[in-house]
């Protein structure tokens, strides 16, 4: 009985000595500690995040967009797609609160629905000397006709 208790106490006391220590592979984070130095450096952290980045790319770039330009480069369509669409024409300020803000001048490009209003806002600057500019906000208004 004394031998069994002594043997158990020796095993229990020595268990930490046989367990993986920081700086050795097997310390619990060896999946990411690629060089087994007990620390996670930038390259190892990046490697551990790769599955997340791969999944994020699959979600934010779905397969049905493959081969198409990014939405920011798609531009306006060059012609109306159906009889209820028209083309942007410059107009006077009307219904400003319901106008959509346009990125560039869309004059002549397709739009829908007919009757929609849009506004293009930009800053017009004139050089007045000594590196100074006199600028004013300019608004162009469009209607889908």
C-alpha cells in the first residue's frame, strides 16, 4: 500500500515536468507556433487567420460575380433596358429632397424609373494666386425622362 501511494505521488508530482512547456511544440498552441519558440509572431498570427480570410473571400466575392467588373467600375448602362426606363437629362432644381446623389455626370445614360430626379454635386475651384483657390459647391440636377 505504501509503495502504491508513493508511486502515485511521484507520478502526480512529475506530471508537470513531462507536460509541454512554453517554447516547445505541443504547448497547446503548436498549431500556430510554427517555429516552436513559445511565441506567436506576426507571420504565425497571419497563418492562423488564413482560414478566416479564405471564408471571407468566398462570402464577399460570390461565384456569380466571377468575371464581372466590381460594382464600383460597372458604370451606367448605355441604353434603357425596358419601356419604363429613360435617359438622364439636365433639368432645373426640382424635388431636391427626393433626388438621388450621382457620382458623375450621367447625362444621356439610362435610368429608371421615368420621373426620378438626381443631383451631381462637385467643387468648382479657381486659382486666385499665391497657391490659393476660390471654391464653390456646384450642383447639377437631372431628371429621368
